[in-house]
């Protein structure tokens, strides 16, 4: 036995030495490693740039147009950018990599997430960037930002993902639904709307804002950059393309974070929270079976809830756990930051702004089906006849005085014919069921 061991040992030693030598000769040098990384960044920039555009938004009342960035995410000309670039504008243009300029139209915008969709027309298929799954983004991974800071077209900067799930106090105050990706990749004025990419050249987020150190001079960048995650962008972008607007759930509370969960600081009167029994000082610990701790995460859960659907909320009240059933309503437009003026007959007579029933509405309103017909109540003017008759926002108007409503034009025509009436009987369908409501008209 001892003899066999000595015979095999030299062979074993030779194999180890030979393997070690072969392994070492295959190791790239430091220069080769750096060159590979450099080439990867160059390739990403080269292949991504054709899909990225400069965005210009103007209004005759403004001294100068706003500029920013955006990118094609559909080959038929749909562009993702930021709401704060296009908000309030009356005309839009995009500049392509070859410096050509195209007129664009606004498809839809969402002030609450700072996402907007533009559309350009053309015979060609436009180059696009793919959206990554932002849930798979890791803190520490490479991040590449491309945009037009200070109108310096197609500026490429690199860095890493510094954090996830950020809620930025002191950022853009109108952004209500925050779940930012933080990055140290250099971005600045004009970078907004541009993509934040991973090393596969996929979009992990839309660059939205920077957080500056207090007292930093206005033109200087001194702070972290924040991007809207691609999963949220994808959801908002597709809804805007389908409807031109976002339908969100609404609870109706002021809240703050505490160690046990989310504490209710105030409950607005006649809101889902009020009607569902939530009280000041309640601590919300669970929503539809999911533990809640962060306000920005809880807001997203409410926003994505189906309007008219009953949600189960567990709270701690004076140390005791209670379960409440709350029917979620639609977020009022005033909280969405959307101004409104109307010359319609329905607004003047009833204080109701309506819109046509869309195909996907039954997916967002729990009480509707794909067989329903009528018009959706979009807004209710306070103290107007519709408000006094307790017609809720999101209700479907089926008929007036027994005459069926098929679209907005039919409703307007019927109301026009009833200008001298003292009251109207409306058939509506809402979270309260199908009912007839008498509306006393103001004379």
C-alpha cells in the first residue's frame, strides 16, 4: 500500500503544477479587464442613443420652452418622459440623434408619478429601449444615464445604484407615489425623462430629479439622483396609452409612520376611511393581508386597489387589534393636480363632469361588468344638484327619466331637452348597487 502511494504522488504533484500554470496563463491582465468594461459601456451608449430623444415643450405664455429627455419604448412612436417637462405646455417637439425634429402630441400625463407619454408619427419603425424588471435591480450594480443635461445632447454618465425604494422629502412636492431608485450617475437639468440603464442596455428607471445639498448654488449639482423604477413606468405608460389617464384608489387619511405601522393622524369627512370606520390615532398594521410599515408603499397599495372593491384593513386601536372593511373610492381629481373647466350641459345643470365608458373600466371599478353601458361620472361639483343628490364619483349613469344613456352626446342632448325641468330621475350604478336618484334642479 505504501509503495502505491509513493508511485502516484509525483504524478499528482505534476498535475497540480501543470493545472496551476494553465489557470494562470488564462487570467486577463488588469488592462484587459478595464478595456472590457470600457467597451461594454461604449457599446451600451452606441446602441442606446438612437432610441433617446431630446424633448421640448412650449407655451406661448412662457418666456422660453422647457427641455428635457425621453426615449422610445414602442416602435410606433410612443415616447416616455417626465410630466414636469411637459406639464402645462401647448406644443411638443422631439429631437432625434440625427438632429432632425419631429412634432409630438401628448398622449397622457400623470402628475402623481411624474410620468408622461408623447407620440410622434412616422412611416418608419423607431428604435426602442427595453424596460427591465426593476424588482431585480440590486444596490451596487452599474447604472448608465443618458440624457441632455444643460442641453448637452446625449451625455453619457456612469455610476452605481446607490439605493432602492427611496421616498424623497423635499423633492418634487407633487409626486405622491414614490419608490425611487437612487444613483450617483451624474444627472442634471435636462437629464429628466432620460433612461437609467443596466449593463444589458435595459431601462431600469426614468431619471426624474436630484436632491441637492441645502444652500448649493442653483446651477450646480450636489446630491443624489433619483429615477422612477421601470415597473411603475411600464404600468403608468400602458394605462396612459390605453386611457390617457390613471384611475387610482383613494382612502382619505393623513398619516405618519410609527414603529408598529402607519398611524392615522386625520380622517377626511365622507371618505372611504370615514365610512369604513377608521379613526384618528388608529395604527394600520395590515392591508388585504399584507403588512404595512412605509407610507410610500402603503400609498401604492391603495392606489392600485380596485375602485369599489372592499379592502380589509387591520388596525391597532388603543392597543387592541380590529379588522375593518373599507370600500375604496377613486382618487379625487383635485388630489391628482388636474385643473378643470367645463362648458358642458351636464356640468352646468347637474355639476357632473362625465366621460365615455372605456373597455377596461370594469377592471378598475369592481361594480362594473363588460356588458354595462352608460357614462362614467368623472367629477362632482360641491353643492351642485348632483352633489346634493349624493351621486358619487365613478358612478355609471344608465338612464335619465327612463331614457337609456349610451354615450356623452346622448346625455348632453337629453339634458338640453330638459332645461326647464324641476327635477330629474337618474338610474345609476355604483358601489352602492343600482338605484334611482332624484336630482332637484336649481332655478
